[in-house]
C-alpha cells in the first residue's frame, strides 16, 4: 500500500496536470523543431481552425463526465466543469482521491489520501488555453503545430509559442456540427493523457462554489 501511495504521488500529479492543463499528439522534441504551421495552412484548413476558435470562444460553461487514459496504462473516470474565463473543476471518481480546481489564476491539485495540496500558476499550464477568456489559435502566444481532417473529425494541436517544451494540447472535434469530444495532452516527459468527454452539456448555470477550493476540516492537520 505504501508503495502504491508513492507511485501515485509521482505519477498522478503529472497525469492530472496534463488533463487540466485539464487530446492525440506526439511528444515534443527540441524547441528548435517546434514550428508554427498556422501561417502555412491552406485556406480550407485555416477556415476550419477559425471555426474551432470561434466554437471554443462561444463556450461559457461546460459540464461532462469523462474517461481518462494515460499512455502509461492508467485509467480513471470523473466529472469536469468549465466556466470561462479562468475556472475549471475536475472531480475523480473513487478510488482516485483527487480533486483539481482552477480559479483566480491558480491550478490547485488536492490528493485527500496523501493529504497533499499543490498550487501551480494557471498561466504556466496548458489548461490556460482551455479556460482563457479570449482563445486565439492564430496569436503570437500559441503555435499550431498540427492539423488533421478525418472522416467527420477535426484535430488541432497547439503549444505555447514561448514554452513549447511544457507540452502539447490536441483538441479533437466531431465535424458538422462542430463539437468538442476529446483532448490529449503530451507533457514535457512525453507522457500522453487522453480525456474523452461523455454526455457534454453547455450553457448551464454552475454554482460558484464548484470553483472555490476548501480543504475538508478532517484533512486539516
């Protein structure tokens, strides 16, 4: 049991931050190899990326169940809530004792079994891309490194232009109608975490308390 706790302490924060940070991408290599493909995209693909950008900016709130799969073999399920700009909540189902809350510029990772609370600046994580108040996939801040159109599916991969080695975020959408279905984050260590959304709902009122982290009294040691 102690060994399991140690393994999760090393791996779960990485996988969870990848999620919140939290869809089918390859590992990032040297910074010099990361190239912004956006200026060179054909007109049809630029139009599709523009549709994706407008779609993401049209999301104010989102609620869904999710299935998470790691390239290291781990799986988990839970619920995700998004309120743009800047707020997210990810609740894992038992036996995973993890809660993630993004609010007020911070990403908070809480493991109730390890009694561990970690804080990361939201702007330093790929999660900032999803919760930004103004998502611009053609901006100087983001680099579009891959775009793929399949049978009824669109995939776009982005990194932060100034910190490409932080990781890559691939968003997967069904096409016509356009709808976000999945994302994959590849972190700086090359570990991929794929999150599939299930029963997604948009535009509902979400309680502000969802995005306020308070450590349970029983864990306040």
